[in-house]
C-alpha cells in the first residue's frame, strides 16, 4: 500500500480506501458509543473521550505552568472530554526534555493546584461533571535537555539511537543505585500531584524515554536488565511504591509502549526475526501484571517521535515521507491496542492514533468501541488543533468545517 496524503473528499472515498486495501479498521456511524460512561476504580467518566498527553513546552523555568499552559488547559477543560491526561511532568530537573518542560516540586505545587481547580470549575460549570485528571510523570532519559543542550541519561546502549546524540560506547549508563533512588523521586512527585488535586498519576513508560528504554534493555547487566523481570522492575517497583504510599483510592497508571519498531535486542514488543512485525507477548504479560496489581486504566501507544514518528503518530506531513500509508499505521495501532484490551478485558484501555483521519475519526472511534478494541478514545494532536472536538462529536454535529455526519448518513451501507 503506497503512501498517500489525506485527500478524501467524503467518507465514501475514505471507507473504500480502507476496504480496497483490506485493512482491518472498524467504522461505525453510531457515535453514541462515544457518550458511554466508563468506570475507572471509584471514578466514573461522563463519556468515552480523552485528551492524550501532548507537551506544550511552555512552562516556566522553575517547572511551573505559565500563561500559555493555563490557557491550553482552560481550553481542554471546556472541550467536553471526560479524561484529561496531562502532558509529561518531570520528577527531577535533570530529567526535563527542555528548559520549559513542566516539573513538579514542593515549591510550585500551588500553581498545579490552581491549574487543577480551574479545570474542574470550568468543566462543572459548562458540562456538570468533573473530568478525571491524570498527571504524567516522566524522566526523559536519553532525550533529556534540561538546559537546552543534550544531557542524555541512558539505560543501555543502542546502536540505532546512540548515533543521533553522538553517544559513544564509553558513555556511562545510569546505575542500579541511581534507578532505585529515581523510583523514590517518582513517589515524591506522585504525592505532590495528589496534593495538587490530580486523581492519579501515569508512570510514563513510552516513546523510548528512560522507563520505556528499560523495557528493551536486553543487553543491560544487573537487576534492571536482561530478563523480563529485570526490564520491568523499575516500572513495577515504582507503581507499587506509589500505591503503598498513597493507597488504592489514588489512580496509578502508565502510558505504555507495546511496540518500539526498533530491531531486537534493542526494541520492546518486536518480532526477533523481523522488527517490522510486532510481538505482543511481553506487553500482554506486563499489562496483566499491572492489572493484577490494581491498575484500573492504561494508555497504550507505539514507536518514538525521535526514530520512527510515523509509527508513533501516523502523518502525511513531516520531516520525511513515511514508508507506509498512514492508514496502515492507524491499523497497526488499533489492532495492537485491541490485543491488549481483548487479553486484559477488565482494564480500561485508552486508544490513540485518531488525529490523522480528521473528520472521519469519530466513525473509527465508534467502530473501535463497538468491537471492544478499547474502552476510551484518546485524541492528541487533534486536541491541540481543535480543543472543542469532544463537545462537537458528542453533540452529534461532528467536527466543524465538514459535513461528514450528514454525508455519512447518505452513503452508509
């Protein structure tokens, strides 16, 4: 299937392209599925739409949210989405991916409390419900640039990623002792997030940041590498420590890479013989462990924006022409996320990959929910470009600027 930019004039062309290329992308005209409530522990989402974490890189230098940050989340609070998954917030200054990335600490928790309060007030005033607020906690690992210059912290050497940052074979990897100490930094940040009013935290484990890189640390020696137990130790230890500290009423989750798209033994969730093929056996095993530990919710993704952004977020405009049609990438995301949901049916899976289809995204989202391939639909780039997306979808009029809903009714078979 050749690469093709988005050029569909109507949903019939879109539907035909999916069919002609034999892609398993479900479509449904019944967007009422997106209005379904979803129970997450003791919290009930008012609908099945979420805003996925997207960084604005517009915080203050001390890590506090700045004017543009407040403006962005005010827009999100009026979106109508029942789940607002906050962008990455660093747990230590050296783990920031840029000098303006958010970073929570004791001296700025009040600014995050104000941000949470504004969101809850706006949403209740406009829609009559409180959205679930999840703070994504992160360490940027090899992509750390706290002062604007690369300052990589690596879990293992990687011949596919090291050259991008001129990392040579003598560059040190983070030690087991440092990782143990970092687990406790995540706990401290989670405590502050709860004080600020968040309902839960995400121990970020995706896109090849530090925690995600550990999952693929097959070549790392010591207790945080080689075996499945070693490579998942940091994530599982951190989740347990936060739960032990904050109890079962506080939601602990993760945004998890289930497929890196990097050759074995340097990629997680990849076929050992052909890295272009996913192998979801370890991701499924990990999610089952997380569910058994009490995790009610998980956000699933793939790839990395630094190596294979078309896997991470299908697109038709970027730094290179993707080697596949964006619909193939969407199909991979939907099917892979669906494997997690089907194998762990009692966890609420948040899906991703819905921005490229533009005005046709609600029909894919409805089809995914109808087939049980996820329980919540997350929008990332679309939420930046169109913060009212959820309100307009749930109202039944579709995304403004198109007549997709009316046209769909006329051509649907």
